[in-house]
């Protein structure tokens, strides 16, 4: 009975995670999708409109760092709930204004609110899901993001034909309110039936430490144990910093910046690019952008197949996607005058490759730090650097378009893609060595201060049945 309820809790958690990112992506990307209409209706300049997006990405990136640290120490479900309420409020208030300053303030707050989703969600998934289902959940959430983006590009033109750009934000706010109503009881049910795994692991660890626990304790043992825990926490923090440096994380973070620049920059400015370069209407250019998320969905399944069969190394996988994306940037530059459909095909391939690199570097890479108990922290770090690139892209794309034209902007896209590949190539051996250590038998790794996550408890339970140790795959 308990096992069946626990599996149901796992399934419900994956559904909640997909719903969370389905609605949150709608309430985040709606500004970029409706940007062309906002430009024509409000009189904002391209640089001002780009700055609004940059403010959101900067606040989102900074919020990711804070969110990751908090999620590893506080209740992640509360953080997600706060983010949902903030996102709903920003989307409902945004249509009440039509000038740059309130746009920038509200969308910056929306960026902070949206930062409360991914690191806490990764913490929750790593707590309640075993390793195989954790990988599946990350892929499912990514598909939910792409489906949300696809529906956004499909419904926004229909809304613009009948209403104005304000309706897009009202819809985003209502979707977030609906998600709040589902998340609260759903996550409560997951916590109720997911706790048993944490208890099982604590019992297993307690059994191995039974002799130590039975030793008589003196009056000063409590304070000494607290001092030891504080010292151990400091040593863990130092070890994590050294580990991040030794595995080549700084170079990977630069690659992540390049990834965010290309992925979100092209996605945000593609409707404007098609409208200005090929003379399409705003509604038609937005509708044509359906090719971008469709390519992203296909990429998720390609990445899952590649990772399962022969390429588990995140650095090599991301480098491969950067290289292919760079090639399509060059093809786009060579055939820029071949028409809107050729340009759409090339840009869709570039964004698809960036989604593949993003899945490797943002979804899969943090799971390598599960043993160190730093999944949410590393997830917040990588996500923050993604939005450094995103923040740069929304404004830099506008500067490039105004200064060089769209024809001069495309070679810069290719150069950024090449830089991303170079960063992955330079640290490939160091990351491979780190991955080799990560696949070693875990033993008692992951135990911290006599407790561990519910996901590790599931590994213990599965390992007792299969007679094998769990890995972080």
C-alpha cells in the first residue's frame, strides 16, 4: 500500500513540475512574443524594449543564485509558492501601463519571482525521485516548457487579431493563479506520501551508526556536536568551491552565458527580425515562430536518446550542439536573401541546438553534485549565468540590429556559438575526470549530519533489493 502511494506521489510530483513550468514559461515569454505589437502600440523604441527584457533577465539571474542557496537550506515548496504569487501579480498589473519605467520595474520583479522556480524544483525532485525518474522528470519539464512556448506562439496571434497585447498578460496572470490552486494541495499530498523514503534512509544510516549513538554523552557533548557540525559545514563549503574549480566549472559557466545569449536572444527578437527583414505582419511573424519551440521539443528526445546510448558527458554533448548551431548561423548568413522560410529554418535549428546544450548544462549537469547535497545551489548558479547571457542578448541584439542591421548581426551570433564550443572543448578532459569519479560506487556518500535526501533513501531501498550501489545517473 505504502509503495503504491509513494509511486503515485512520484507521478504527481512530475505532473506538478510540468504544470509549474508550462504556466511559468507562458508568463515569462509572453513579453517577447508580444514585443512587436507592443512596439507598434506604445511607441517604445527597440532599445527601450530590449532593456525591459534585459532587466527581467538580470533580476532573474541574480534571483537564481539566492534561490539556489535558500532552496538547499529552507522549504523549497514555500519558495515556489511565493514565486507563483509574484509572477501572477506582475502579469496582471503589467497591462495597466504603457511606458518604459513601469514596464521595467514590473518585469524585473517578475524575473525575481520566476527565479524561485527552478532551483527549489530541482531540490524537490532530487528529494522525492530516484535517479532514473529524476532524469525523466527533467526531460518532461523541458518538454512542458517547449509545449508552452508553442502554444504561446499559436494563441498570441489569435489574441492580437481580436484583442490587443494586454490580453496576453492577463492570460498569463490567470494561468499562474490556476497553478497556485493546484500546487498547494498537490504538493501537500506529495510531501505526505514522500516522507517515508527519508525515514527509511535515516533508519539505514542510524543502523550503521548504532554503536556511536549508544555511547554515553557528557554534559558538554551537545555544544561540541554543534561546533563539529559548524566546522564540517565550513569544510563542505570550501570543498564545494574547490570542486567547482577543479572540474572546469568556470569555463562551463562561460559556455552557459553563450547559450543563454543565443537561445533567448533569437527567441525574443525573431518576430521583429522577420517583420523588419522580410516585411511580414506582426501576427504572421509570431505565428511562423512556432518552428522554434517545435524544434526544441524534438531536441529533448534527441538529447535523451544520445545521453542514454553513448554520450553521458555534459561538456562534450553541449560542445557538439554549439558546433552544429554555429554551422547553421553561417548558413543563415550565406542565405539571408533566400527568403523568410530559409531564415526561419536556420534560426529554428540554431535555437534547437541551444535547447540541447541547455538541457545538458542546466538540467543534467547539476545532478552530478547530488552526492555533495548541492543540486539546488549548482542549479541556481548555472541558471543565473544562463540569464546573464539572456540579459545581454535582449539589449545587444537591439544594438546590433540598429548599428549593423540584421545582416551584420548574424555573424556575431556565429562567433558567440563558436566561443561556447571552445569553452566546452577546453575543459573536456577535466569534466570527464569528474564524471568518472561521480560514477564510482557511492557507499555512504551523500550522508550529511546523520541524514540524507529522500531520493538517496529510494536508492538505498532499490539497492537493497538489487544488491547494487546507486549512481547519480
